[in-house]
C-alpha cells in the first residue's frame, strides 16, 4: 500500500509565527519528496523539494526529511496571510511502470492577521 | 520557465457534448500527465505520456480520450460525460520519468457537467 498521510487540519497560526506541516509516507522506495501549495480553486504550485535526509532551506521555507522515520515536514517562518492555502505533500516512487507520484490529502493552513 | 499552459480555464458542458481540453509546455519535458482533482481531495492520476506515447492509463472510462500530437502538446477529449465528472482537470509535465523528477502543474480547467 502506497500511502502519504497528512493531518488535514485546519491549522491556524498567527501572522509572524512558524507554521509546521507534517507528512508521513509508507513506501520505503520513495526517492524524492515535494511540497505543493494550492490556493482554493487553483492548481498546485511546487514550492519545495528534497531528496536527502536533513534540512533544505529556501527563503521562509524549510523542508526536513527523515527517511528512517519516513517523515517529511515543511516549516514556514514569519507566516503571512498570503500563506493561507492547502499544502500537499507528494512523493516520487520512481516506478516507471506505474503511477510514480503519490499525494497526501493536504493540510489546510490559515494565517490569522 | 516552468510554465504549463491549459485552455480553457473554465468549461461547462452538457452530457451529450463533445469538448477538448488543451495543454502546452515549452520546457522540453518528455513526460506529460492528466490529473483529475475533486474538491478537498488530492490530484488523481488519469494518464501519462512518455516521449509522446501513452505509458499509463489508470483505468479511466473511455469517455475520456487523451491525445499527444507532439512533444509540447497534450489534449484530453471529452464525450458523453456524467455530472460526477465535474472536477478540476490538471495537466502536468516533468523532464522525464524517473526517481528525482519534479512535477509541474498547469493552471487547470474547472469542468462542470450539467
């Protein structure tokens, strides 16, 4: 069973705080990991990707990966109201014979001004 | 440039209509995808084209017919749809198929079937 699980939320944080979003995956064959931001009625936008254990930072975003625990997270520092969206975690299993990208159901984030 | 262009942005069609969704990318990506997304659900894979050949069909009903005229274009032909087919249809592309490929989505077509 290939599963990607996220807490659906909603997660509410005050403006300026750190938002922490978590994701676990079931398939140890997962090779690469992604975070997408999706505003209501819009398409998913790739905001972070990570391939190796540890942290990867890009501006206010930090992705963290722990393959032993099958866990990936996204931290958003100095949260802004414009960060209010649904965040989708995705993994790439690298399976060329079938579906290779698996998505979680998303975490809804609201940043309160 | 990571742009995938989809047209139309919105589409309303009756159950007897025939319509097509179009997708275009000029990033030189060799894998293109159609996804369907219902409200508050994750994207659900429908089809994958790799090097212009259909490589994956996720048991999609025949009222959905994909077409890849060339390496930059992807179409989804719709015929005799049902109201439950109303959803956001997303085109996506990746450089190739592989373990470290990233998926880039178009802006989507919001489809309503009456």
